[in-house]
C-alpha cells in the first residue's frame, strides 16, 4: 500500500473558561493528535485572556498546528465531536464554554459555507488567537490581512498573558 502524501497544514484555536480549562486544552491536544490521517505538528503556549463580547471567567487559549489529510469539513466534524465530549453547549453566541475548537486556517484555502468559514472570520481581530498563532508560525501571512505581525499591532490593546507550555 503506498504511503499517504503530505497533509494540509491546518491551524486550530483552542479555548476554555469553564471547569478545568487547562486539563481541557491538554486533552484536546491529545485528541487532535489522535485524529485519523492527522498529526499534531506544534502547539503554542497557553495564554490567559479576558472574554470578548461576553462575560464569565478568563479564558485559557492556545493554537495547534496540524498536518492532516482530512477534508476541511471532516476536520470540523471531528473538532465538534471533541467539543461535545467535553460537554460543550451553545446556549447563545459567545457563551462561556468548557472547550472551543475553531478551525482558523486550512492550508491556503478560502472556504465559505454555512457550516464553515476559513480563514476564521474574526481571526485578525483577536489577540487570543493571533499571539499564540504568531508563536508557532511567526512568518505567517493572513489572506487579505497581511503579515501576522501587522495584525498583532492592531490588537495590542487586548489583554493577553502567556502562562507557558
């Protein structure tokens, strides 16, 4: 049987602010690495941030880099299954959560369906995504937005604290 070809590089944002958020992020990273036809390449440090457009406790956030052969919509389905396994509920927009997994980037693809928008539509507005993403992909350029460093300057006023690995 021939070996599978190289995968697509995908970036996933992880966040949690209910329950044991650190344990939820660690378990999510393990589950991401165990997905079929997928390998966890890297992950950022964990960051603490205040909620945006919401209330509740501070969030813990990170970003994971995956190499995957899964189609984008299949990867999204796996992300949502991991969220559900952590008791994720969606009572209203930006509600506090036990685990949130967002598909931020999927290669260079632009996807706009009812289920999935990639690049993530608010990626460039959120330090809690940009800072950990820049940590693991410092030279990244965001389609239509430019270098990640430029995007980071635009969110410099958002509080974000690096907690470490």
